[in-house]
C-alpha cells in the first residue's frame, strides 16, 4: 500500500471534511470506513430524518390548506413514496460526496491502529504520518430494552420503517426523541413521549422546554416527564423507540493496546484535538464533546490544519448553534438564561412572541417566541433561544452576532426586510413582551 501523509478512520461528516481540507493543503490522504460514505449524518441521522420531517411538514400544511382558501379532497399519505424520496436524496448526496473526494483514496474496510503511524486495514498495513480518528457514535441501549430491530428500535431503524406505527412509545425526550415524536404524530401515530427529567428537551432553555411540551400536548402527543418506565406496559405499543443518547464508536480500534487515553469510551484530546500520542488526532462524536455534525466538521478541519501547521489553533469556538427540527422548530446558540444565572452573570432578557409577526400570521404559524440574552452592562448579545417558524435559519444570524460581539444598539440599527421572519430579531429588541 502507498504511504500517506494522513489516514482518516471514519467517513462521516468529521472525516469527510477533514479529507477535503487535507486535499486542499496538498496532503496525500486516505479515508477508511467499513460502512458507506457519509456516516451517521448522511445515512441514519441528519439527512434522512430531515427529509422525513420535510414530508411531514407538507402533509401538515395540506391538512390545514382550507385556512388558506385551498380546498383539498381525498388527502392521503403515501409512506412508501416518502421513504423512496428519502432514499433517493441520500443516494444523490452520497454520489456528490464521492465526487468531491476525487484524489483521496477511499478504503472500504474496518481499521485497527497498530502504532501511531500504522493502520491494519483491507488486508494490509497502511503507513501514514498522521492518523485522524473520526469514527462517530451509535445509539445507546437501555439494559432492559435491548434493540431487536423489530419492536424495540433505535433511530437507525426508525428512519427505515416500512409503515407508520399505529402507536409509538418514545423513551427519551432529547433532540432525537422529540423530533421523532413530532414527526410520527403528524403522520398519524399515537405517540407517547417519556422523559425521566422534569422537562422535555432538558438541555434547552426552560421557557422553550415548557412551551414545546404545551404545543406537543395540543397536537395530541402524550408527554410524561419525571417518568418511571416500570409503569408502562410495553405490549400496548406497536413500536418502542429508545432515544436516550449516543456513545462514541471506539471499540475495536486497538486504542487500549496503544494506551490512548479514553474516558468512558470517549477519546481524550487536548485543545488542538491531539490525543496523548503524537501523530494521532480525533474529531467528532468519538471525542464525546458536542455531538453535532457541524461541530464535527469544524473539529475535523481544525485537526488537519493543526497537523500541517507550526502555529496550531485551539478548538475554542463554542458559538455552536443547536437546531431541533420539531414542529415548530427549536434552536439555540450561546448562553442560556439558566446557565447565565448559575454563573452569576448580570443579564437582560429580550423576548418577542411570534403572534406579533406579520409573516407568522401570513403563514399561520404563530406559536413560539424569540428569547435573546444580553450582558446588562455592555449590551452585548451573549445567547439566544428560539421556538417557532424558521428557528433553525434565524439562529444563524444570532450566532454571527455573538461571534462578532455585537450589541443591542448595533443590531437595532440594522434594517431588516419586511415582512420577514428575520425582522423579528430586530423587533425583539424594540418591544419587551411579558409572557
């Protein structure tokens, strides 16, 4: 086998973007993965789920078309066609990714690291100057509810169901659980959403968590918080989706033999994404840090930059947007109110209800609000949470504002187009609403 400057284990979003950066920098690189290109994001996560959610959105709009003066008769859902659309999009994007990897060797094989410069793969030994581990993560199981891929399923199986379950028990009301609860409720399943914490979406702003629970209940989703699973009769449900989190994929790589530092299966890395052994870096979910595809891509690119440069850059960009594609959407970036108060920060809260938005009224999606947190003394924007229409798009502007250290006055002086959702960001600072 040829000698490489960089061998990347894992062809998900971290590994893929790392490979592109290596190519850009003129490094001879290979990408190793035993599964198809694209990792969880393309094949089991971001892309297939958002495709299904987009289809559910169209169905939801069609059901209330009479509100817009459009009368539809004999409305029905073709779930087979929906799944075919999802599979087609995944195939097209996979082909696009493969095309962009021209000049980078893709080795479809398992991999075992046998030294900081050697990898056993594809029946031989790969010699390389650097190794980047980007092996991603997998769904966690509950001890008493092992995945059987039939009734007890993970998100991997949930995206590929051949038909809509009549009843669905979702265990875990984090991002994944709430997205699937919202999705299948729109498709017609009787959904029960269970969370052991006092609130669903427990890592989001408390006001947002309370609001989404109210909205879910209005939509017919049964929400049970502070739940004890022993009270549920699992025989009463067609499918049980366990969505209690994800764990890093680090088994079988030979890391223990190399004495690579692990913490509960997470690869420990320094500020520059290097592990405790020279020449070995890690990026993405396998580090157990922020398990989001866009952050994985950021880490992958930064790791390659640090391999190639003398002046290394720290992975210290924590202005990372979080987007949840429920109906309505939820998004956040920067500091949340409860975290700010816990840290003793002096803050000011700015809120805007979407009922006051002209565009929200036009499209008949007025549930939700924008909540922006600023430093009381400087007026600098330090955090934001949104629940409502186009939240995942709106949050990007606030991420830029936080990264650029913009103040209330600076954003208030900007001119936003009317009527748009983006002008609601401007309105948030002009009007104070008490909910």
